[in-house]
C-alpha cells in the first residue's frame, strides 16, 4: 500500500499523515479510472429485469 501511494505521487510525509482509509479509497479510484474499458464491461452490465428474469431467479 505504501509503495502504491508513492507511485501515485504522494510524499512520505503525506502517507504518514494520511488515514489508511483515505489511501485505500484513492487507490481504488485510481484503479477504476485506469482500468481498460473492455475489462470494465465484463460481467457487470446492467439490464432491465423482466418478469421472465424474476421468475427464473425465484424458480
């Protein structure tokens, strides 16, 4: 985590003062922003559910 923060351009002083939670959120946001678009669409597409979908899920 520390090295990843340095790769983002944060200084060692920044990382010492920064709460762990903030660093994890910054890294997560950077990863989401820099993930190629073809990997973002895999399995995560949202469709509008029809009654047939609901029936299939509920059995």
